[in-house]
């Protein structure tokens, strides 16, 4: 597991088609404690996905630094807004590809799929599955890695409420059994409070933390810091 | 299996109609310049019996295979590179367009003039004709590579080889197939021209000889034999590979 310190001095969105360059982040600081489950709440289009991409190392066009407390290169599981499964590989192959290929990791992947109700779908190509099952497969891929840090970008959006609720239960159970640091981006306040032990509400632009509240004691090694709005 | 048989059945029926029309036209014309199907089959048998057919078909197929393989490999590498690097595309893109529109005959004549009437000049001329086609197709495929999946591969640390094999190549497969299919058709036609102009054997050379003798039956016999072989490659190799590469689709 790892904690994360996100310090973004400046992140700008390039000028395009007449619109001037605009500041997305300026002097932004977010500390995520090791083992905490932090929900990041904010309206669509604010730059929440950009934040996750900067943490994941996909977006390096910013000034500032991302520091991981558990070592420079943590294992990161990323549940994207869309499942982003390889359609030409079976569900099991999709889950196995990020792993090291050892028999132990294959056993782990299979039992995880079983547990997530995808046991029969292991050898099926993703596009033959429902969206809900595809999301579960993407979640299985992120979890099978046993990540130090799990990034989740509205992973339950566009699901019907019953299915979303089932997946939330599943996520809570998985995190309870194998604790990891989670950064969960959503625009759904209820979802944030239901899952997280700390809810950070963003406003902007440029993005700042409007509210930072611990909603329950953290299950992780270090308790999430309770504090008011900060910059 | 019924699917394959059904397809073959339809192809056979369609070709049978073509043969019937041909036969009727030949019977009506009653001219050595339009021989009937049996006359062409006789010419085919004669060429096969003398060993010329196997020799010439073999020589042509070998040239097709080598120049096709060369063009696919070089063209794919060039196309992927142009697709990945906007700078390379800006620098070399206009060259590709130029070569794409250069008549095949010009390239063939220049290759013979500059490098002599030899085997490698012939093969290189065919490959150079085909490379721009492959490059343009693969450039398109590379530009269309999914950014979402590339990011996924980066986050999950797939590494170069796994990314190529499991993320990039499956996306490029339809473009390879398109390039291969149009490539095969183009390459074997150009190979005949190359042979006609400067090789002492091959189907193109044989056609030129037959042309000088106005031996239309032999011309059609070689065209038939070669057409059958190309069809066999299409049905036996290209289509099954395409089906295998697409079995994940809904």
C-alpha cells in the first residue's frame, strides 16, 4: 500500500479554437493517507479525470510532483470511466495480462472472477457481455493486481441503480478483505459517503478543495486527517 | 463446414455462368481469336505436358511471394512509423503520395535501366510499386489506434512486447488484411509486366511470346491457371486468417 501526496503548482488546459488557455489547477495540494479510501467529489468537467491521470503518470504535462510514500513505483490499479478491456482477448486473458504470469497469479485471477460472478464468463470475449459485467471484469483486473493504489474514475456511472449498488457492495467487500489505498472520483455525493472514509469536495476552476471531511474512521494504517477547507 | 461449402457452391455457380456465356460467344464468333473453353483447356494441357506451365508459374509465384513479402514488411514498418511520428509524416508523407501516383511502368523501366535486367531489379521494382499502398493503409490504422487502450497498457505496465502483441497488432490486423488483399492483386499484375519487359521466364514472358504468335488460347490458359492459384490463396489463406482474427467480434 502507499499514500500519495499530490502537489500541482500549475496545470493548464491548452488554448483551442479561439478559447484562451485556462488554468485547471494552481497550487493544489492533496494528501491521501496510506490505506485510506478517499472519494473526490465534484461537478463533471472540472478536471477530476485529469487529476487521476496525473497521479497514474498518464499526464505529465504539469508543474509539480506526485509523491508516493510506499516507494517510487507503486502498483497502480486504474478502473477507468469505461471498462477499457481488450475486446480481442477473453475476460480471463484481460485480467491476466497485467499480472506476472505465475500459476499463483492465475489462481488468484480465477478465484476473483468466480467471486465476482464472472466464473462462467472467464473465456468469453468482453463485447458479448453486458456493460455491468464488463465493469466487473475491469474491476477484477484492477484488483487481481493487488494494487498499492487503486484509482477509480466514476466506475459505476451509466449503470442502473440496482447494478451500481451491487457493484458498490462488491467493492466495499473487496477493499475490506484486502485493504488498499483508494482514490475514488465521482459526482454522486451519496455514493461518495456510502463508500469512502474521507470525502474531498472540489470546486473551481482553478480546482481547489472546497470541503474535506472524514466520514468514518479510516480502516487503513494511518487515519485520514480531519480538517476544514484548505489549499 | 456448411458455410464453407455454401460459399464455394455459390462461387462455382457464378463462375459456371461466366464459362457458359464465354462458350456461347466463342461458338457464335467461330474465330481463333476467341477460342472456346475446351480449346483453352487443350492449350493448358499442352503447356502442362511440356513442363512450361509449371516452370513459368513457379517462377512467377516465387517473384510474387518475395516482392509481396518485402512490400508488406517494408510498407508496414514505414506506415506504422509515419502513423506514430507526425514529424516523419510531414517529412516523408509527400514522398509516399508521390510514389503512390508514379505509374508502375516508370518504376519498372527505371529499375531495369539503373540496376540492369536482373532478378533483383525486377523484384525491387514490384516491391517499390506496392510499398506506398501498404504504408498508407497501415498509417491510417496506426493513427486510429485507441488512445484509451494505450493508456490502459501504460498504467498496467504491459511493456513493449505485450503492448505490441495484445494491444496494437489486433487493432492493426484489419488494415494488414486490407493491404494484403489489395496487395496480392496488384503485385501479381505488376510481376507480369516486369516479366514481359525483362525476364526470360514466367507467366508474363510466356504471355508476350503467345501475343507475338496471336495464340489467344495459350494467353487464356495462363490467365486461367494463374487466376485459380490467386483464388486458392485468397480462399485458403487470407480469408481463414481474417476469420480467425475477427472471431472476438459480436
